[in-house]
């Protein structure tokens, strides 16, 4: 009893000291206003603040408010292979190579499911969303169907790694548990959490989240490489002998996570990575397109591309910059390791982010109120000399769910999904 009392007293003393240290850091960083808010758990708060790299955060905020533009680079079109133009023999050739890789247990799939899904506004991880199928399958189940199909064809359980965030990790795992892993092999499904960064309000100040702790957000899909390294995913893959890894988003219900032709092309062309593209529907479409920037593979965003470049046509009358990046990419395991040694740059997004006010009420802003910092997966492409760009058909592989209504919504995705499966 006496010893417990002493330990408790010691612990309290340490906590008081740590809290004083935290207060000093916050004061030095001109962030002491956060102490006026209803912090729910002092211990957690202290540990969160001590983790923050204020130097990096301050730089990101300065860059965000200055709205610094990217430097001028030399942009050129990137060569690509069009699936539709491949002969049957060629397709068969690549397919065989890819199938061998799958059968040899050298292939893995990663689904990026750490996003906030703020535009969709679904209450829960995006993958748990029921987008309107009669059988009420969730997005996760629809994705898993693809792996089950592959199992039937190749008699191989392709390992499936799911990247979550601190905010949705528990709900995601519980959903898989509750649904009995959709009948897939539980031993071959792995979850790992991505990194996060504090969000800053318009004045560059820290905020509290609804739990009364520091408000943070996932650090973007480009955080995947560092997270794979940190969470020992890459190590786990290497132990299994994985050579090729497909990395794709959670929110495309027509995603082809197992495409032996694509795997075969990457392997046959001795590439370290590949990316699927679909042809840009019209010059002003708000999509990023693959290109070469200063001689390296890259993606030029719709906000960066000039009107002239977006409308440029070749002598066949086709758009020159037409290879839309759909976030379905393939990486060799060695390059994943190399990329993860370098932190990708952060980009800033001005978003609506809920927070706790001084009275302890949750505020849901109507307008963007805070800056979120995210790394983009395609910033990794510039570390490569070449990439295999594989143009596939939009109606066969692209049905995104981004918005609650209108373009790229559950309604449009459902229609595309049904059309695809009724024509199969
Ligand atoms: P989006 O860029 O569309 O973002 O993600 P989002 O967070 O899902 O949705 P909004 O912008 O808040 O409405 C594209 C893919 O990248 C994943 C998403 O889960 C989605 O599969 N992603 C995005 C992450 O895994 N982590 C992130 O930090 C961001």
C-alpha cells in the first residue's frame, strides 16, 4: 500500500514536470492558446505535444499562407502502352509472366484506406460504405471479391495490406471482424496505420479534436512508404518473398487489384514501377496526368497544367497529355524500400475540419477553416528514371466514389459497376 502510494506520488510528480515542459514548448512556439481549451486527458495531450515537430509544422504553415507555386519545370509527354492496342499474343505473353509471379506467391496488394472521405461524408471508414448494391455489399467487400476471384483462378491467397489512419483503424478492423473477413483468409489480411500531422487553423494555431486532444489528420497517401517501413510491412513482404506490390485506393469500386498483364509488363520491361492510366475525357477534366517532369516520371495536376498544354493535340488529333493518373500503381519491393528512406514533400489543403471550442462544444464548420498537410504518392515517381504507363479502359477499371452527389458519387459508381458486371 505504502509503495503504491509512493509510486503514485512519483508518477504525479513526473506528470507535473512534463506538463510544465509542455507548457514551455507551447509558449515558445506561440501555441499556448491551446491550454485555454478543454483538454480531456492531460497525459495524452502531453505525449501528443511532445511528438510534434514544430519546426517542420511552422515551415509548412508559412508555405501554405504564402501559397508558394511550384518551380517551372520542363514538361514532356510520357510513353505509354495501350491495352486495347496490344495483340492477343502480346497480352497472353504478359499475362503468363504476371500469372507466374502470382502463383509463386510474389505478389501483394495494398489498399490505401486512411483518407478522411470528407467529401462523401459517410459516418465511418469509406470502405464500410454501402453504395447501393441490392446485396448491400460494402466497398471493402467488393474489393475483396477481386482477391477471392484470384484465389479461385490461381489457388493463392494474395496478401492484402490495408492502410488505415489513427481515426479509422479500430472501426476498420471491427468491420472486417464483424463480416468474417468476407470469407477471405484472415491470416492474409493485415492492417497498418499511417502517420499523421497536426492540422492548423487559419491563424496557424493548434486545435483540439472532438475527443479533446490535439487535432491531427492522416498525412496523405504519400505517407504510405514511410508507414510501410515504420509498421514493418515492407519487412513482412520481404520475408514472404513478395516482389511486386500493387498500391491502390479504397474508393474505386471497379479497381482491378490483380491484373497479370500489368504485372507482366512491369516485369518484362524491367521497370521498378508502373502506373495505370485512363484517357482524359476532355481537356479541362480535373485530373492529374502522367508526364515527364525534368526528365523523370511525374504527375502534373489540373491546377498546374496550362490551358495550352491541356488542349495540345498530336497529328492524329489526340490529346498529348491524356494519361490520367487513377492512383493504381505497381511498385517493385526494392524501390518501395528506397522510397521510404526519403520523406515525400507535404502539400497543403484548406479544408473543413471540426474542432472543439473553448466551451467544449464540437464545431462543424460550413467553410474551410484549417490547413491539412498531405504527401502525395506520385511525388515518389520522380525518384525513378522510368515507369511503365499502362492505359486501360475507363469503363472497365474506374468507378470512383468521392462526392455524396453528382460527379464521382455513389450513384455514378453504382451505374458503372452494374454496367461492367452485366457486360462481363
Ligand atoms: P482522396 O485524396 O480522395 O482523399 O484519397 P479522401 O481523404 O479519401 O477524401 P476527401 O478528400 O477527404 O473527400 C484517395 C485515396 O487515398 C487514400 C484514401 O483513403 C483514398 O483511398 N488516402 C488519402 C489515404 O489512405 N490516406 C490519406 O491520408 C489520404
